[in-house]
């Protein structure tokens, strides 16, 4: 239950949060790299959790989120999805306004 509480805290405290393999500077998989690149291009701040450094989060989050794969992008406490959904939203111009609106609330 401790890991679940930590995950809920991370999601609640970070308006834009990506659970990924690696870090934004050194992604450890292509899907994480593409998702981070989409966020970087938006230019808004975002937080990340490297699931490779925390096996408890890696095993617990898919059950909580009902989403089996990583990366997972969360905005304002809601799971947006993984790389394919992020890429689709980016191409449609839907991701940037969502991210910018979420991060402006922190100003």
C-alpha cells in the first residue's frame, strides 16, 4: 500500500508527469524517448519518474492505472496514455494546449 500512496502523491503533486524508462536526458527506450521529445517541444515544465530505478512503482502502477505499458503520461491527475496516444494527440494539436493549461495552474 505504501507504493500506491507514493504513486498517488506523485500524480497529485505534478500537473504533468511521465512515468518512463530512463530520464528525459537519457531515455532507456524508444517509446519513452518519443514521448519526452513531444513534451520537450511543447516547452512546458514536466516531472518524470524513472521506473527502472523503482521496481515497486514499475510493478504497481500498471495495476492502479489499468494501463499495462510504459511510458505513461499523466496530466492533472488523469492518465492520458502511452506513446501512441501522445503521438496522435501531438499530430492533432491536442497535447500542447492540454499541457500548457495544466502547467499554467501552477504559476
